[in-house]
């Protein structure tokens, strides 16, 4: 199968407006795992092969990365994957129905290190509220960053939200969780002397 055929097989379009029904893109209804910012596709290609009974949605803004990811996918092995090109915002996440996603992965989001750019960071108060809405009961969020300031920012924002509980006492771990898959950007930053901070949260009943 050439790349054009792969793009037709794996890539779908959410459209610019309207509700998003994640199950409608798959033939079989299964748990839905959502990766925000699929990068070069290492995670979604390997994780979907390891978990054939889970449906994976990968979202990436850049068209060339969508093409790169598609090259790593095999229709026979990764038939449980659909890719979408989109910019992810709070408004975008709110297009998903409540309690429609089982897991959300956010690996190495742009840290926007300058203070004047903090408002551009993906992890914000309203964004976490959107994640809470779309996650099913006991749904989980997995995150990583190699930037200490952003790790602290993420931990502080999750602490301020009573809808999530951390799996780690300090909010993050320097050791990866089980089933962890290294991405291109993680390997790159490790070589530069910046191992990631890993974070994992579970949706809990608010007020509990």
C-alpha cells in the first residue's frame, strides 16, 4: 500500500464545527484512547499494535507529520487507528461528548518557556475542565515533558483541579510508567541531557 492509500485509510476529518462522535470513525465500538500531538507516530503505531482491542485517535497539527505517522502504520496491524489534523484547544475538546474517552495522552507539548507566552501553553484551567468532561469514569491522563518549569506548571494546575488524582506523591516521576513507549522527541531530549518528567492522573468524583 503506497502512502496515498495509507492516508485514505487512516486519515479522517473532524470538520471545523459540530460535535465529534469518536466511535463513529471505527467499525467496532471499543475503548477510545486519544493522543494529543502524535508527533512522528512512535507511540500510536506501537501502542495500537499492542492493544488491538482499543481504538486509537491521534491528533496532529502538521500535515507532514500526519504523512510521517501514516508511513509507520500498517492497515492489517493498526486498523484500530484514525488520524486527524487539527489544532487542539479547550473549545476543540468540548466538541467531544461527555464521558466518551477512556484515556488521553499528551507527550512533550510545547513548553512555551517565556513567561509572556504562558497563556499559549496547552495545560490551562479550562482545558483540564474539558478533559474532565470528556473522560469516562476512572479515565486517565498521561503526560510528559522534559522542561522542569512546565512539569511544575502541569502539577500545579492538576492540584488545583479537584477532579483528578495523581499516581505520584510529588505529582511526577522520573521513571516511566509500565508499557511506556519512547517517542522521537523523548529520545532526542534524553541525548541532550533532559530526561522527561512523567505524570499520570485519574479522573475522580469531584468533591470526594
